[in-house]
C-alpha cells in the first residue's frame, strides 16, 4: 500500500516493526511550558504561522514519463518485472508473495508475519549467523516482512551490481529453503514475549492498539502487535506449513530495479528459481470492514503521566477509490507536515507539542484517516479544542487558493524527488501490479494531484473527517484529563492492560 509516512523516533520504529500494515506520523513530546496554561481563554489563532516560500515545483514536473517495466514469466508461473535504471551500479529486488496477514489462520493471527521474520534465520544450506555474515560482507541488505492484515508477504534485497550473483544466491536460498530451526524459533518467541511486556509501557503503542481495535473491531486490521497466545502457537511446523502453502512461484512476483537488463538476469533468475514447484495457494479473502462505530472517547489511564497521547480518526478508502487524490491533498492541508494546519496551530501558535499531524492509509480494504499528537497533560483541554476546531474548519470552510496550491506543490515535489530512488520506483511498480492500477498511473500522478480543486477538498473532508463516527483515544492521567474529554462524548475508561475500569476512578 502506498501510504504517507514521515520519520519518527527510532524507539517507536522498533516498536511497530512487527506490523508492516501500520503507518504513523511523527509522535513527539513537549515538556517545556507553553504560552497557554490550563484555565486560560482558548481562542483559535494562527498568529506567527507564516509559510515563507513554496515548494520548488514547476509545471514541467507535471509531465512525468516513468521508464516502462519489462516483464517475463518462467515456466513455473513466476512473473519477473524489471525496471532498468542505469544511473548507479546498484540494484534492488523484491519477491512479492500474494499472501500475507490476510491469509493467517483465524486462530493464529501473525503467522504470515512470523514466517517472514524467520526466513533468514536459517536454511538448509546456511545458518542464521552465516546468512548475516555473508550479507554483511557483500555490503548488501536482506529483509523480509508481512503485516497482520496485508495482502502480501515480501522478501527484499539490494546491493552492488557486481555482487548480483552472490546476493541472488543468498536471496533465493532464503525464499526457497528456510528451515525454521527450533532453536531460532524458540529465541524468536522469547524475544516476542519480552517485547509484549515492554509494549505495555509505551503510551504510543497503547494509543494505536486501542484506536485500531475501536475502528476495526474483529477485523484482522485491528491487530498491530501479536498476542501472547499467538506467539505461543508458533512452531517450526506451523511456519513450514504456511511457507509451503503460500510461497509458490505462481503466487509470487519477482520485481527488480537497477543497473541490469532482462537479457543479463533472466537466465540467472531461471537458474535460481526455475526449479521452484508450482502450488495451489488459496486465494486471499479480504474481509469487509465493519460498519463505522458511533463517535466515542476512549481513555487509557496512566496514573501520573506528564503527557497525553491523543489519537483520533475514522475509516477512509480502498486504494482504488476515486477519492484518493482529493483525500491526499486534503490530508496534506490538515496535518501532512510542518506547514499543515495542525502543526502550525498546536505547535507554532499554541506551543502545546513538538508536533501534530494527520495521515491516511488505503489498501485492499478501507484504511484510516487519523490525526495525532502528544501534549503536556495540563494542556489536554486546549489541545482537544484546537484539534476539533481544525477538523470542523476543514469540513466547513473552503481552503484558500494559496493553501491549496502549496499543498499540491509539496505532494508533487516529494513525488518528483522519489523518482530518483530505484527502490521507490520498484515499489511503484509493485503497487500498480497488486492493485491493478492503469499502466500510466504514475505518469499521470502529478497531473491528478494538480487537478484537485478546493471543492474536492471540502467534499472529501465532509465525507471522511466523519465527526459522527470519530473515534478519539487518549492515553494519560485519567484523574486530570477525564473531565475535559467528556466535552467530546461519554468517556470509556480502560487500564493499561486494556481492561475496562469500573466505578468512579478518574472522575
């Protein structure tokens, strides 16, 4: 899925490494005193929030012509998709298996993720240590992953073209012959269980775990980390079964980008994967997302917390929805970076936080539109007021021509820069294939962004910034923030273990 992302602290990145499906915005903490304290009059203002300059994008950037990919298919059904890029002597390749977390057994969520994670922990020819040492000696990368609700699993590698043969040998060994050694599986389970205990102390994770469950209910997308029960069910046999069932050539695509040609690599790929036997992988069933829940406020109590993690949002769209581009621009205006409304309001003007952002995701099922920030506990009331003011403003008021132009310039400028990265070009090709997007989709991408009007922005804001179904999650000190949060609906109170809190606690 193509999703908007921005950088975040390394700790949080590791926390969410288990789930490739989830994309968050920067989350940070503001500990110093702000210009407004609890109890002061709250007024919406954008004083001092001036955007000085524009993204350097000319109309010529709207005329994009991406290089066309070449395709070939092996006799066993493995599709090869190649995008030549001869600007640097490097390459990137990705084996995309058309089965991911959505193919997990219902009673063993996370099986696809665990299988992918353990692919490089030992094969019939190499130990985990040998794989790591050989990859490192080549200056290469080798990763694998699958989300808890993704339609695919993937194994990726990259390096210098001069090392293509050696890297392909390791890559194919990991894809075709994982052994899932008992000792490596045991170590993996121990790490996962230890991390689950650690996760309970991470307010960001508590917020997102609660939010996703509130929006998705029993849908696979509600899982962002495994449960202790699912981890305990991991066995080498279960992983081997998932691998043998779904990792088949006629259920996969090998995408390659870089300083290579089809003539150079097709025989090498044939030698590496030609003996891979066809299989009969079950088709991925995409469950329907649940009907949106009525708006509510969920408070996860962390007694004594000096900050409140705020997260709110609702269902958005599927990737092929015609509202994709208007929603992309709308989100950019609201919270898609440091020039967006939420950041300028809550940080630059009010000083409540280091950052306030929004994002949206889309895929085979409906994704999310969401907004988030971390604020000092005493300003939770003011921060919520400003969040709701901005959500209402994007729905009720037509965006200015300047604001619309700047948002579109920023999106197109980022897209233009991404075309310099072979790995990003590769992801574009994969996305186009997975979602059946038109062949000229990425050529037309800048022009489609530029075509979004102010009326389009307001229309999708009214549709997807759905205040009647807005799920608001706050993680913080209930004794301090429960009262202010009640302005936005009845508050459901939970402890850090996700258990409902009964009685008057927090009042």
